[in-house]
């Protein structure tokens, strides 16, 4: 039994949800999101929320149950509040700036790294060492943050690189004399 899957996803005021064929569409103040529904799970839109139940008693259906409920919850949260990831850049000469729909990173390479910001996401740099990524799709926000971080992962000796806000970097002691 999935403890997460048992709870219906509450639909706040101002949000509408509809199932059409094998897609669930959720519309709110920030926009509209859709989810392709899995065959192993049944979905019902009731007056107060969206209920997710396994279609049968197979192991595959039970394993999809909690995950699909979480994906539905992410749709509702995205159209009401949105998602934000914050990246911190540490290192001498490392900086970031937004120019139009591109994020320009200077990360110690011989060239600047230009990253195109996908449609539906907004990237802001309140200062040169902070990058804020926000949008309504949790997967797209996380994917862009991971692609930016991939250019210079934090290293354990001096801590230089790009890390998530709140991420702990295990530090190592350097070579002893």
C-alpha cells in the first residue's frame, strides 16, 4: 500500500483539472500543464481533488501508484505556486549574467558558456554569483539547473564550482607536507 498514493491531491480554488483520453490537464493562475496518464493507474477528478488508484493488484501497478500521485501533485503545485531552483557559483572569476534569453557563464574556461533558456522558464541573476531558475514545470526547472551545474561541478578541495543552494559539499584536506 502506498502511503503517498492513498491521499487525494487537493485542488485549490482557481485551479481546474480535466481528464481527456489519456491526458490530465491542470489549469491555474500561472498556466496550464498536462500529464500523460499511465495505464497501470486509474485517475478520478472529484469535487475536492484528484484521486489516484492502482488499476489492478500487480506489482507494476502498485509501484506506479505513489509516483503518479506525486506527478499529479507537481502539476497542481506548478500552476499555483511554481518551482524555483537557486544555484550558487563559487570561484575566483566565476560569474553569471543573463542577456536576453541566454545565460552567459564565465567558469574559467577559455570561452564563455552560453546556455539557451527554454520557453516557459525564467532565469534571473540577482548578483554575479547567484542564478535563480523558476517556472511551472518542476522537471524542466530541475533539468536546466542540472545542465548548468554540469559545466563546473563543485570540487572537494577548495569548493569551487556551481552548487545548489543548501547543498553540502564534502571537503577534503589537501596534500600534507
